[in-house]
C-alpha cells in the first residue's frame, strides 16, 4: 500500500500533480538511471487496509495503517 499512502499524502497536500514525478522520475534522474516505462493506475476509491497479511502458517505481517480506510487504491 506504499503508493496509495503516497497518493494520500500528496492529495492531502494539494500536490497530486507532483506524485508521478516523485514516484517515477526524480530518483531515476538523480541516479542517472533509465526511467521505468511501465505504468500503474490509481483510483480514488475508499478501501480498508487489511489487519494483517499471512506470511507463513504461523506468521503474519501487520501493514502500516492496518484496519484504516484509505482513499486511493492501486488498480490490479
């Protein structure tokens, strides 16, 4: 959910137009690496972050913002 959390922060700051550069261009440009040509789509829709993700039969991972509602979702 990292990109969704970035979208939340940029949207809240009124800088959603800066998200693409931050997430896709600035790092590659700084390190003089080729820019990624793949694209993703974020949709403005409410969804609840899972309380946990199972890792093994006995272990689970608790994500940041577990159980909270986010307003941006990465489309599959």
